[in-house]
C-alpha cells in the first residue's frame, strides 16, 4: 500500500505541534498519537531536550487556529489531508515539543505507516509550520528506520547534514526574479518599485532581502494582529531585513513589534491590500485576498498582482483581477516555484556529494525563474491568449506532463 510520504509527514508534524496537549509541560499526547506509548516513554529525557530549537516556518506571520482532535487513528486518510496540512495557514507551531518527545512520537508513527523500502518516491520539504527543526526530526527518524544515509529524501535540511545554502530565502528570491521578468516584458525596471507584501516569515524575508539588493522597496508587512506601513521601506536597510528573523524566531507572531522598533504606523486588525503601491505580492497564506481587497487594488491603479503564497487569492477575486484591463496577474504555481526548485538543487548537491556556494545556487535559481516565465508566456501566446500568465502556466505544465505520458506510452 503506497502512501504519499510528503503529505503524511507534514500532516503529522503540523498536527502534533498544533494540538492543545502540546501546550503544557506536564501533559502527554493521547493514545491515538502515540499508538500506545506510555507517558513515561514519551516524556523520557525531557529535561535533556529542553534546549531552544528555532522553527523555520515558510511563513509565520499568519493566523493560528486551534485544532480539534480527530476521532480514531485514521491520521493518513485522504479526508484528513486538507485538515492537517499547513499550507493554507491553519496551524503554526508553538515550539512546544522537545527533541526527545518528537523523536519518540515520529519513530512510532513512521514505523507503523511508512514502508522502509521507499526511496525517493516522494520528497518532503518545509512549508508553513514545518521548518528546519521539523525537517531535522523527520530526517533523523528516517535514517533510524532505514539505517542508511540518504539525505536527498528530504529537503530544507540544516546545512550541517546536507542542506543547501539559499534554501530558506529561495521562494522569496524566486518571486523577485519572476517579477523582474514581468517588468522587463513591460519595459520597466524593478529599481524603485514599491511593493506590498504580507506576513514576515521566510518567504517575505526572502523578498525583502532580494529587494534590498535590487533597489525595490517593500513597504508593508502583516501578521494576525494587523499590518505595518514603512514608507522608507522594510528593504531599505540590512538592519530592518534582519529584524524579520528576530520577529519570527521570537514566537510572538506580532507584526506590531516592527512598528514599535522602527517607529512606523501600525494598523491593527487590517490587511495591507488598500495601500497604494506599484506591485502587490500576497506572500503569507491561502485566501488572504478577497473580493473587497481586489477592488481596492484595482481602485489604487495597481498594475502588477504577483501571487507568491499558495493560492493567496479567492477565486472570485482572482477572476475579477484577471478581467481588469491593464492589470497583470502572475499565478503562485509559477511565482513561488523557486522554493521547490532549490529543493531540487539541494538533491543535486546531495547526489554529487558537493556543496555549492550561495552564488552558484542563486545563479541556478535565477535561470530557473527566467525559464518558468518564458515558457508560461510562450504557451499563452501559442494558444492566442496574449500575455496571460495564469493560463500560460497551466498550459505549460499540462503540456509537459502530457508529452511525457505520450512519449512513454502511459495513456
């Protein structure tokens, strides 16, 4: 019986870190998590594992929603996938599991649900709520089960055991490179462009970091408490960009901290999509931009709507934006491909037993995003759709899969 390893591992991680039982030091997971593990087994060596572990979520500036315990032990059935996974921003780890607890729980779950014969069938990577710490735990238990060193089976690993430089920034870097290609197509330069972003996790941090180098100006960040507006630009100094890491690692999940430190306006309970900018880049979570926000964006004369988070726009809002003359919409499936692209580069380095420099990884990422934009543009033009990047990305992806199936006789 073949299970999707990626969905399983990420789902288990997010569930474990979101449930109420993880909130208190004197509590232990219920039996449907531990499959019969005793409280002593789970909590052993707790004192030895209390050192701080920094969780590197793909984006931590999103609303946390408490989970309810699913009934029974059917953790890996298809019906739980949407409920458990973190890409939609449903959960955010609160750093409550110690290393000892995670090791005990993951080992028991993986032993009973993951065939140890799986080899590169699926390659899990980080996402919202699953960062470097969690990937490390999963990789450690995978090695424990297999008894071999196969560090290409997970990506987003720590640099000390096979990770790649630039992987944490990759999604944000790639989004900025894609934006550059869109602007080139329109005969414009990225330098001086104002950008509205959301969140303040890895993706938005990567955008701000690359914007600093390219001369663009990110003016908004957001969190569950509201948004900030920095007229000078979050990307105007290395100090400000680096502070995003401090905010994320604090676990406070408050964007107001940025406003307090740098003396910029904070708007509690609001989203940043009414700010007048050149480019809107929703970069935090799913369904963040609704119809009312789309109308604000159009009213402000925004020309470039570049999705970065997974499906950050509701369907009605997306269709509305695409219908507006003069508005260019770029889809997240193309724009945020830099993250998984650098995961593939991480696997290449693992296979070669080499470590690439940050410059080498970044150069490959840049070429990758140029190519993604080009094939999307060409596919749309081939079918008479003009510069429709949403349709182009869908067509280019479909053609690649269909051609491979036909050439292999799998149809």
